[in-house]
C-alpha cells in the first residue's frame, strides 16, 4: 500500500476536473450533516482492510492501483484510518490534509444534508467540559476522589496532543447515536 498526502488546494482542483474515489471516515451523524458528492462512507470505527475492500468493490470502476482519497473533518481521523489499513497490498491511499474544514475554506461546496445531531468534535468538547466541571465540583464538595474525572479529562487532552488518540472520542463513537 502506498500512502501520500494532498493539500486541500490541490484536491479542490482535482475534484473539479475529474471523478475521484473518496472514502469519508467521519461518523454517520457527521456525514448526514454535510458531505462531498459521490463519496463512499465508512466510519473510522468500522474500518478494517476487509471492510475497505468491500466498500471499494461496490464501485465498479475502481482499479486496485487507482488513488483512493480519505476524508474526515480535520485530517486526524484519515491518518488513523491509514494506520488501520496497513495490511492492504494494493491501492494508493491519499490523505486530504485539513479534511472537510480545509476544503470548505478553499471554496469547495459540501452538500448539506439533515443535521440531526452534534458532530463528534462538538460531542467531545461538551463531554470533556462536563467531566472536568463535575469532577472539580464533586471533588471539592463531596470527596477528593471525584477529582479523578477532572484529571482524566486533562490526561485525555495530553494523550490526544501526543498520540492523536482521543479516548473520549473513541468512547463516543461507540455510542448508539453515533452509529
């Protein structure tokens, strides 16, 4: 498997000029809110080499040597998807830098769907803030042990900065409203 990166500006030019194979790895709620036309949807939590091959085989014109572009909201989950796909023998995987946010900033229009929920990014922020505040308040009022919630939240953000893995995000993708 060959892996490369493409800037949002380069991708925008290509997208306007020729048909591309795009695999969107965002959650179903996010893809229902907005998406690029003709994208294939395969959430990061469901990605395996077999699932990826099956999704691509549904598109009859896919050649195993053709470039497949991975899209997410900011580029981080696309990188995580590449790590899950290392067992693939074929395919040239291209990560779109900056994800959908960068594409929209470059003027590419996403199709608006029905937004029936919060994006994963917003869910992570809300849960993190609530855990931090609840842990601080309960730790001060009831028992210092509740401060562990606040410490967990801070450690989660530290791990995310270093390893690009957000534990709260991983847990939220398992929730029924994100499937």
